[in-house]
C-alpha cells in the first residue's frame, strides 16, 4: 500500500482550496492512498482489444449551433440602453474568472 505524505495531502488541499485539520489530513491520506492503490490494481488489467466505452445508455447529447440573430440598429440601441452598466456599445458584466 502506497502512503501519501502529509505534504502531498497539503498540496492537494491547497489546489482544491480546502483548509484541513491535522486529523483530516491523516484521514484523507489514508483514504486517498487506498483509492490510488486500487487504481494501480486497475492499471494491471489487460484491456488490449477492448473497445472504449464512454456510456452505455445509447443517449446522445442534443446540441444546437450557437448562432447570433441579426437585429436592426434601433433594436440594438434599445437593448443596450436597458443594460445597467455599459461602456459605449459594450455591456459591462461582473468578472467571472480571477480574483
């Protein structure tokens, strides 16, 4: 059984933005070590010639093309005028990524 070090658990917790107590670090080190050991067992399985399977239900994603509808200038101006925060003809929204 491979044992994850406290430093590795702290690194993983940092990446996941988790604050862990010392007790949680010990618990997760044990649990993740068991999971990784199982993955190693699975890696030993011979899958040569086995067709890749993504899903088995037969369902498919239903997607449509993302198409912009053209509007006349008057309609565009009315829409832009209703937006609470804008810079010229651009609509200003809250930041999604970053801090």
